[in-house]
C-alpha cells in the first residue's frame, strides 16, 4: 500500500479546514433557532406548520418548531415584529396588514413580512337546506340568518363583506361549524357560509340526515368577488358531496408561508430550496401540501417575496416581477 507523504497530508488537512471555515462563515449570520407561528391545535395550520418546522430543522440543522397562535392575523404581527421568524397566513389578512388595516394594529404598515411559498387554498362555500328553497345567492332573502363560523375567523372576516358586495342583507351569526350545522338543521339558521377545507364535515353530516343545497356563485357574482377581494377562482368537484351533481363555482383564498424580510438571504434560500424540492415529504406532513409547489407562487400579488426565496424561484425558471421582490 502506498504511504501518503506528510506534506500531502498537511495540504489535505489544510484544505478541509478551509472548506469547514468557509461553510461556517456562510452560516455565521443564520439564526440559532426559529419558531413558526401556526394557529390553534388540531387545525390544518398547526399540523402543517409544526411538521414543516420539524422538517426544516432536521434538514438544515437549526433548532426550530411550531407554536400555537391566534392564526393568520396574529402571525403577520409576530413575524413583522421579529418575535417569530416564520408564520403561516392567508392572503386576505396579509393584504390588510401591508395596507395598515390589521385589526391588531390599525394604521401600522407591516412591511417586514415577506412571502416564502404557497401552501394551499381555503375555499369559500355556501350551504342551505333544500327545504328552504334557496338555490342561489340571489335567492337568499333579506334578513336571512347566516352562520359565518367562529368570530374573527377568516370566514367571519371576509364572507360577510363578499355577500354584502353581492347585495345580500343578513343577520350575522357566529359559532363553531358543527354547532352552526345543527342550527341549520333545526331551522335556527337559513344559510351557512363556510371558509374551510372541503369536504366540510358539518355539511357531510347534514347530507346524511337531510337534503342540502350547495350554492355556487354565478359567473357575474364570481367576477364581482374576484375583482373586489384577494381571492382566486375555485371549483368544488362534484365528487365532494353526494348532493352535487356537477362541479360548483366558488372562490378561495390562498395561504402562504411568510418570513421576516430581514432574515439572511442564504438562510431563506436554503429553507425555500428544501421545501420546494421535497413535495413528497411535505405531503407526508399534510395532504393539503400537494399544492405547495412553485407553480402556485402566481397566487401571491400581495406580499413581496423574500430575496432568498426569489433567488431559488428564478434559478429554477419561475419568474417573479421585480416590484414583488423585497
């Protein structure tokens, strides 16, 4: 066996030390740990965010985890202030935050919040009992009792405004989805307006017990809402509910992961790279992550992308307008 000369060994050792020092220098400004703002336990945000935090921590060797919060609106404030590195939010609250209209801090423009990657859509859908005779939005009578979900939720924040824009006058009610489903069945509500993942358990349960109408947006209503709110067109597949005989038009609001704009570019580049290049792993965290793919960055026109995230997208052939990069 050939013996390596001391000079060769010294050169190799020196090279290894230089490489190690270089790698260490590149990570010198990385955070030692990070937290992801999610929402209440048991919801999709909590499962998705906590799983993603653990994934990033494992892949990049940085300690991190998810934390229970009040949801999208609070996550924006926590990331803006630097109390959390990352968060999950919905485009509606994001639009309010960057325009100084956050209910948590009226007048404060939250300009230290940058987009990372698309998560999934939250559809807005409407249901009524078939016995009510309500088959369209225009059929909803003046003063109808409409359940909009938990107070201050995404549904309760945006769905009432959408229906008002469409000329619907209503009596606003709040509560958990299961409770509201029971009230609809008992005749205490006329309509339920949901912003939640489909199939909605409360609607599926109602279908077992009674006849339900899933009410879609007509083309004019759809165009009006798309123009006035930060939502995207969405189709509820006919297979979602036994009631549906064909696909139904609806709208949805995209959810995006966010980061503090002042986080190091190289760190965010690596976070984005790991997330976007491992969709199989993301789907194992939560099945909704099947839409957590780079093609869906087009659904953000509200928040600037972090420069580190934008660099990965551009290197991989995804165009982002210059005015949408922080």
